[in-house]
C-alpha cells in the first residue's frame, strides 16, 4: 500500500509499504478514505525526530471503511463506515472506565513513562503505524472505532478522530462560565474549532489570537473578536484586559504549545538537539528539554485572577522554567492533557447533523491526494496558502 512515511527532519515521503494484517482476534483492517494532517504532526516534522525511525507511517486522524475483521470482532462488519480515534484505547480497563482513554492502562508506553499509545506518533507513544495510508490496522475493534452512518461526506465525521474532541475538551477544561469570556491562543485547527465550540456553549466573548491574516479572518467570520499578535506583542495581556473591563478573560486556551513563536534561546536549543545523534538527542530531551513557553506565558498574563488556563497545545520539555509565582499569586487553575476521544462522543455526535452548527463540512481548507503529503507538510509548517486544515485522500 501507499503511505506517508517519516524519513528525517523535514523529510516526509509517500512510499510503498507492506499492507497491514490481522494480528489479534479483535483487530479490524480499515480502508482509509480520509486522513487529516494535524498540527501535532508538525512536531514530528520538526522537533521530535529523536523518537522517530525512518519509515515510520504517520497520521492519527483517519476514517474509512472496514475491509476485514478478526474472529473476535462482534460489533463491526465488513463494509461499516468508521472513524478511528487517535488514542489507542482498549475501552475496558480502569482508566477507560473513568473516561480517561488517553491514559489507557492496556496501551500505556511504560518504556517512556507515557500514557496511551497513539496512532502514527513516535516511540514516545508506542510507534503504532498511522493512518495517512491506504489501509490501517485498528486494534480493539469492539471498542475503539466509532461507527458512523453512510451518506454524508467524510468531512461530517472525520474530525471525531481528533479535532472535535480535542477542542471540546479544551473548552470543557477551561470551565468558561455561562456568558463568560475566553481567549484562544492560536487559530490553527484546534484553536479555530475551540472558538466555535466556546461560542456554541454560550460564551459571551471569544478572543482569538494569531499571526496569520487568513486564520484571523476565518475566525472573525465566525463571530470571534480577533487580535493580531504582531500588533500587540508582549502587550497582548493589556489588550485582552482592555476588552474585558480590566480583568482579563475568565479562561484562556493555549492551542499553540511548544513551538510558539518567540523564545529564541529555547528554539535554538530545540534545533541543536535535532542535530545530535539519535541516542544522545533523546537523552538530552528527556533530561533537559525546554519548550518555547511564549504561549503559556501569554495565557497566564491574559487570564483573570481566579481564572482557568486550559492547555491543548503539546508540550514536551523536562525542565521548563514555569512562572510559579505568577500561577500561585493569580490563583490560576491549570488543566491539560491529550484528549480522551471516546469520552466526549455523547456531546459531539448530536452536533453532526444536517444543521452543522460547528461548520465541520466547510472546516477543511484543502483536500488533496495522499501523494501530495510532502508538499502539504511543507506548506502547513510555513503557514502558507491559507492552509489551516488539510484532508489527505488515499
């Protein structure tokens, strides 16, 4: 089959690799019909190379048609249409029973001390082959895939794999009060969708912050009060307070994470680590890795006293110098973590009807053949061509 593979830093290729096969009784094989490219994929493209091997298959936002089922699968049949969550979760362990599918005890990666395995996301999370491919082996076929109806286009459902539950959890963790206010830092796919969900859930004001004009305009059209970080810089907090009676917003969602703009020293450190041999680079990241904390520092500045900061952007540094005095003094609550995809389905599925309140069917800016993946990664990383969300079509 054809699949998107990692070959080195900023080196993504589409190669012919072996077809997946049934390995466990409850496995299913899915013929992928759509697979999203996520901002988290760019961490593999740029920063997390020490945890990758040449030939690793990328992608964690797929959906498609069941082609084959193992003898232990009772909940799905060949021909069923399914979305595959990015967490590889068993659905039956204690963590899954608590709605913490991202911490699944069956698939936790003990070698690296991390939570549930993820599709297409490095040795840190199990090195499970991903879904930017023609076919995908999906374990736990009775509990993991999400069966969806035939008829509507893939764009109606594909974001159940990651974008929708990640954005929904970000807003839920932000604990925005009814009629409250929230700032969303970063208007990529997750930040954009978090703005839409916050407004849908009753926020009176959503402030969206980014540096890309097309992303700002896209959010503005959805009723978001946008702020261009290039204009406000380190005075962003002052601008947010001015728009909120001098207090700051009730909550802030950091949808940027470790590759925020700014922090040149941390950026140089990340780039230097990428030049080291794999073993040395991995040890250095695990012991002394430092994120670019510009977005988190902005979040702590923009939130009101007693407010909540919700982190959905990925961080990976081991020795980040957190501003603990500010966090303590402002009595800020912090919530964060990988989205627990299946936990949020009851909230999300009713929003995927024909009325489409979140605009999922117009959410993708690009829909391109799988073979175009190398150029997609380059364009997305450079924030060019108005690219916010791309779906690859095998």
